[in-house]
C-alpha cells in the first residue's frame, strides 16, 4: 500500500494492513508534532495540554466526547496560507471542513476569504461577519432560495455547475437588478490519488462541466465551452473565471499541473473565440494533512510557489496574461488545529488479534473512518504510561460493526475504563459531518487559547432532539 496514493487508508482489514507500521513507536507518550496542533504538549504530570489547558480539566468542565480547537494554531495556519500566496492571489477557506461564527470571525481577521456550498453555510458566514464580497458559493444543485439568498447578500462569486444553473442564476440576478460575478466549474479529467468518493475531477461524477475538443490540446470545446458561450450572452452574469477541483487529501501538485494545463487551454480557446481573456483561475483545494506520522504534506509556501510556477508556465505557453490565482484550503487550515477527546468505556482483548478499546463517541462524531477508511492516530492523554504497547482498535458505542474511530493503533497495555484518549487532526469533516445515529448527541467544540477556553458550538441535548420530533 502506498500512503501517498491512497491516503484514506485500506478497506476493512482484519489485521495490520500491508505497508502499515509493524512495530509500535519507541515512546507511546510522545506527541508527534506532525499530527498535533502547535500548542499540544504533555504536562509534567503526563496529561495533554492544548492552548495552555489540561484536557482533564476540559473534560471535567465540558464532558466527552469533545472537540478541542486550538485557536492559535488555526490562526497561524490562516496567516501561513495568506502570506504564501500574497496580495495578488486569493485564499478561500473551504467552509465545508468546519464552520462556525467564531471561525468566520477568525478568518475575516486573518485575511482569508470563504467558500460556502449551502444556504446554511452562507447564513453562518454572514452571521459571523464575513464581508459578502469575500464569499464564493459552490454546489452542484443550488436551490432557487440559496441562489437568491446569495445574490441578495452580494456574494463575490457564484460558481456555476450546470447549464440549468446558468439559467437560474441569470434569471434571479435579472429579477433582482444585479449583475452577478460567476465562475464556471469544469471537470478536467484528472483523478487525484485519493479515495474514489473524494476524487472530484474525473469525468464520471456529479460536479462541473466537462472539457473536450477545442482547437487547443486538452482544452475546452465540450460542455465547458458551451457554458462560456451561454454565460457571455446574458447581461445579468459577469464571467470572471474558470474553476476546477481535483480531489481531497492530495500530497503533491502533479495533478494540479495537468489541471492547470487543461484549464489554461480553455482560457486560450475563450480568447480565440470571444476575444476575451478571463481574469481569474481557481484551482480549488484538497491539499492533504498528516493524520499519522507517516503522512508528509507540503508546506503552504512550497505549494504556493509550485502552483504559481505551474500557472505562469502554462499561460506563457498559451500566450496569455497570468490570471489572478485562487485556492481553497479547508482541511489544510482546520484539520490539524483540533483533536477529539474521548473517555474509555470498555477494554476487550481478543487473544492473538488485538484489543478493542471502546470510547463514548464514534461514527456520530467521526464518520470518516467508516465512510472513507480514513486513518488516524490516537494517544492516551489523561496520564503518562510506562506499560508496554498493545495493538488496539479504537471503536465507538454505536450499534454498527463499522463504528471504528482508529482502525489500527498501539496504546499502552494498561489503558482502562475512565482513561481519556485523544485523536488528533480531527478539525476537518468531523464535527461538520457529525450525525445523530442512535440518537447520539453531537459533541461541542471548545476553542482554547492562552489558558482560556470557551464553547463556540455547544453540545446537543436530548431536548434538541425532541424539539425536532413533532409527534
């Protein structure tokens, strides 16, 4: 197994998967900086501290399971992306990774823009104070209400995903007396090395308009070129650029090179047919993070330098002015900034196989392992341990055999009920994909910084569940 080729991990292995680490780490108490947020450290007593606060104190005050979001880490990653791309490019945080009003305020203060893909995300973005002109609306099936909400708010971009959507957006913009800036999302035929369900640029999937044909190799002439023709005929739409996205949890920029080549080919076709050079190109997001110490993601500065050079080279070859570049990191910003803290409930040894360690959460707060076979790390965090390692599978409390949090891990052999475990790198797509399976209550998100903690998303209650059940 190549982790860089399949970062979501192996599917339903009964024993340690091929290529997985075959020996435990030298020190089970070590917190590997590659997977933990920047302020995560062991206290002198051996417990985990994040943002200057002991997780035992956080668990006592807020309960478990609990998402702990390191605000200083989050903000530092925002600044790293913003500084890497500079003032002549745009960094849009992908709100689907995790969004709350507090996060929107942090993004605004740190100079990032925001992309949203539903009316609910747009409502949070506006409530959190993000200037609407710094918001882009995505989605393959935006409703009339969502489009109207976006245009009335004055969002800076709507990314068109189909011929029908061109008509919808144009009609609503015309009715509201607006000229709406839009981009056209294209599928470039590049399948990033990732799990099938999170690869989004191969042609057999629901997003975007396909490239194909055209006078320039690998460029437009198919659906994408026809979409351009239709948009340019509509006075209520202003075509400002082309958008593409090739997948998620990507560890190198080779796929972006092919995507940029094909998108720039389309831009050249547009110039030749319409005498127009579009001012923007958005290469999407999808850059990976370290879920385990074996993962080796690139730094924002290196990614920015690589993408800039790719776009410059392709535009030079096509005789085009270099358009303004946009990128959309979501996971790469918030993913490493949070961990999930659980309390151990039962410990069940299967002789000759592994030990099952059950925690008080599971697929209701992290469905990614069940959905994508995602791999995570886990540590005992309420104390240090000198016990030897045991091969473990950390599982949840749901009535589902696939309710796995960490498929294969080494934990101290003295892990016992009442111990706290923490899974790092759970900031992206965990709370945002949380669910109420078995009527579980979704956990809170607590932001920590400089010794202070505050709830930014509260824990659900049984009253919340019953309020929706109208009887």
